[in-house]
C-alpha cells in the first residue's frame, strides 16, 4: 500500500513572507519613513531616522532609493527631504475620491458655471506645474489639458500665480536652474518683465496669461495654499483669447481668486496674511 503523504494543517506556507523577509522589512522601513515625512512636510536625515527608529545609514539608503523613484525630493541647499510627486501619482486613485482633487472639482464646477470657460487644477513640481484635474466648458472651442500635462511656471497662468506667492529668492533659484524659455512672442523671457508681472499678480491675487504658452489661448489663475501658508497648487480658467476680453479680465480674476481661497480653506490650508 502506497504511503500516504500527510497534509499539514493550518495556513499554507507563504514563500514571499518566509523567503523574502529582508525585502518586506525594507519595505516596512521605507513606508515608515514616508509616513514620518508626510507628517513633518520636510525633515533632515537625522530627524527622520530618529522618528522612524532607524540607524542613519539605513535611513539614508532607503531615502536615496525613494528619491531615485521620485517618492522623495531632497533640497540640496537645506539638506531636507520632502515627499515627491510620484507619491501623488501612486495615490491618485485615492485623491480622485477624497482630498484636493475632489474639493477642487467642486470649486471648478462653480467656475465653469460662472465664467463659461474651462477650469483647471494643477500642482507645483519644481519649476513646472502638473495638471491633475479639469472640467471643460460646453463651448465648442476650448482648452484641454489632460491629467499629467506639464508646463513651465513662467508661461502658465497657474504657474505665475504660484511664483508670485513664493519668496523672490526662491523664484530666482528655480529660474536659474531652467531659464526663461520663450514659447510665443508674448512669453516673458527676461527677469524684469516676469518679475513686473509677478508683482502685479501678487497685489491683486490672480495672474493673467495672455498667449504666453499658446497663441490664441489665455488663462487666469490663482494660488492654493497648504496648512503652512505655502503655495502648492493653483486653479485657473482657460480658453480662446477672443473670449478673454479686457473688460472681463478683472471679474474673471476675482472669481478665480474666490475659488482658490475656497479650495484652500476646504483642504485645510492657510491663506497668507
């Protein structure tokens, strides 16, 4: 009689847990560092290692790996880490149901109803803005920026609104890395022209992009702030320039500014004093 093989009781052996314990431990440590970083907004290696209960060399290797994949950014000058844009991409499914995206969509619907132009939501990423949401107008001719579209800050309504809310030295540092590329004859390609525009934008609380990125298209934007009062995103309306009549720009600007302030408040942000 053939010998029967006895089956072991209980849960089957998990080869991933048993064979790759070190990998799971590394993942657990990486997630702990990301969580610590998300709570502190930005932090030094020493502080993060202490919060996560890790040796500094181990924390440094993990952070370097996360930085390569875009989950962590490092400010070389200050030697402080912050959460990277890739964390947004991975968490975009959640953001579609909760958070800035949902809150922004509610305000953008009001913008479309009030202005009859396409409303956009974008976040800052270095010297660029990345569009994360849009509600299109019913007009047959309209602007279209699919999620993930990037554009330089200095040639964008939303981007200029964010730049105007940043300290001047920060703006200079950003532009020194990238320069002022010209896209149309209306793009600000000199510091004097750009900073004059940013000064005006800061005073009134909204920006105006008149064919600075695309000929025939205009945009009005305003900055959105986080809980520390830092500009991290922006909301805007965009469309054909012939619908952005000079007589309407001020009203557009006030409406967009109101939407930005609403998104800031509802997302737990702090408006600048």
